[in-house]
């Protein structure tokens, strides 16, 4: 087996077994603290916000890439086995399969125990919207939407870039995705400053988001869900622009579960209306959280298998 395939497969299994460790020195947290410190300096004063935001993007991605390259070079210099282990750990850190499921199940368990306050609190850990006034159907909707959206940037996209360029490309993507999550907001502070990060993140997620839709539909067929409804709904967003990356995955999930997603959300008390997606044949229930997680688990596994097959096909030429 090709060493890169073995690295990716081992990292995937490691994430399934252990999950994403919530350590202060986790690479995403380190990148996040780095971004936060630079943002306070670059996003101040009268400097052109587009320019300073682009400087932040280039600097953060460059530091991340050269750091990963340096770590791998050092590991290879010490011993090939250490290089292999380091590559596995780096890709493992870029994935969030089990942790996504665990966070979704925390919301599910709280709802099952009739603890709406705990469910809201657990939900607030994984979404940016206001959760303090949400009732059960809205909590379920937010959780299912997050599971579907995170299937792209937490699973499929890191695997996609790992297949293309190993840990280096996977972490270049994660740096850009972290930048988008921190400065890619459409508010007064970040609308100009975060534009470059948001645009590049949308571009990089364009293909992985479409792949996520396809594999969500395939997974829904396996579980006896409405795969044709899933396909029908994501096709509405398939050929649209980068801004519909997350919506397409949510549409695929909405169609698969026969539920309606989207609608009105509040962010820091500001109302934001999203397009309604899904036929809404079934009312949202707690079981839909569990079903969405099962679909995403299988989606990740199918993507891994197809990725290995295509990688070997290309390498064999």
C-alpha cells in the first residue's frame, strides 16, 4: 500500500477511535490564537482593510505551511518511522469526525433528558447563532444543519486536501478555514478585513462541498432514507457560487431526512434569514440528530474508500 494512503487511513481510524483532543496546544487552537493576536494589530487604524486582511491571510498560511514542512523535515531527518507517525498525527489533528458526533450527541442526550437549558448550552458550543431562546425543534434544526455543514470543512475537505498534498496541504486548508471562521464574517468589523479569507475558503471548499452532497445522498440510500429527495435538493445549489457551499450540504441532508432546514436565525440578537430547504414532509424530531450523524459517519467512510481507489488509480498510471 502507498505510504500516503496508509498515513491517511491510519489518521482516519485514529480520529474514529480517539476523536479530536481538546488540548490547548491543538494546532487549530494555536492557529486561532495566532490569528487573534495579528487581527487586533492589523485590523486597526486607517490602513486599508482589504490589504491588511490579505496580509493576515498570506502570513498565517505561510507560517502554517512552513511549520508543517519543518516538523516533517525534522521527523524525516531523525527516522522514517517518526516521519510516518508525525504525518499520521498531523492529518489526524485536521479531522473532526468523532468530535462532531460527540457534540451532536450531547445536544441529543440533553433533549432526551428533557433538559432544554443544557441542550441550548451544548448547542452553543458548536454554532455561532444565539441559542438562549431556542425551543426543541429549533435546537434540532441547528444541530442537523451543523452536522451537515461540518461534514465538509471538518471531514471531507481535510481528507480531500490530504489526498492531494498530504499533511502540508491539509493544514494549509485548515489555516484558511480557521481564518474564515474567525474573520470571514459579514459585519462592520470584518466585512472588508475578512473578505480575502472568506473568498479563498469558499473557493477551496467548492469541490469538497459538492462531494459531500454526493456522499450524503449515497449514505442516505444505504440507510433507507430519501436519497432521491437528497439529490433533488442539493442539485438546486450544486452549480451556484461559493456562498452556497454549506447550504448545499444542508440541502442534501434535509432532502435525505425529509425535513425542512433553514429559516430565521439570530446572531448577537441580529436576525438573519436563510432560504428554506427541504420539503418538510416530517416534523423535526430528536431522531433526526442521530440519523444525521449516522449519515455523516458513512459519508466520511465512503469518501475515504473512493479517495483511496482514485489515488491508487492515478498513482498506477
